[in-house]
């Protein structure tokens, strides 16, 4: 019996190590095989920090916020100096709406503009402003999100 318990414990430990060593990035693919690599924000702390204090964002890069379920989402540009397209995506991986967000330096938290999903969203993708227009990405488009499901679930549980 002790051998089974040891084997089960070892298995859980191995799965956890593999999951936690997996990259914190996601591949986001739009129609016409346009894709970007996105850093993932899964924990509350990662979501609160987002792209704050980053000076630049690569042309084909972004940040994907992953939530457990669909809900109304609201974002702001606190301490964010990069103009962004904020793409709200539902649980079926369909784009709900896209908001263009501009930096608001020296603006108090209470006065920051809020960018909201027009319907409940499970994912939010931030990319350089103009990316959506340049690549003809619009409301109703389907996207394919590929990320480490196990790693994100472990992080969601621990946060």
C-alpha cells in the first residue's frame, strides 16, 4: 500500500513540475494564419500587472488574460505607455469587441478611461494598437488559442 501512495505522490509531483516548467506563452491564431505569441496572465497578480511599465511590445506579440469563465471585463491603461488594441473574446473563442486604448500618463486612477467588453468575455488579448485594423481582424472573427491548459489551471487554483 505504501508503494502505491509513493507512486501516486511521485506522479503528482512530476505532473506539477512539468506543468510549472511549461512556457507562460500562448499562440493566438486569427484567420489567414495570422498569429502572435502572447505572454499569459492567469493569476490575479499577473492580471493586475498586465503590460504596466513595459516600454515596448514586439510587432507579433501581446498579452493574453485567461479567466475561468465568461464575465463582463473592464480594463484600463494605468502605468501603460504602449497604445493597445484590447480584444475581448468569448468562451467559444469568438471576438466580441475590439477597443483602441491610448496611454493616459499623469492621469489619476479615478479618471482613467475604462475599456469594457460589450458581452461577457473569458479571454482578453492586448496587442499593439492598429494590429487589428492592419490584419482585418474584427468582431465575430474566430481565433484559436493554444496555451498550456494544465499550467493555467494550476495557477488559477493557487491564486
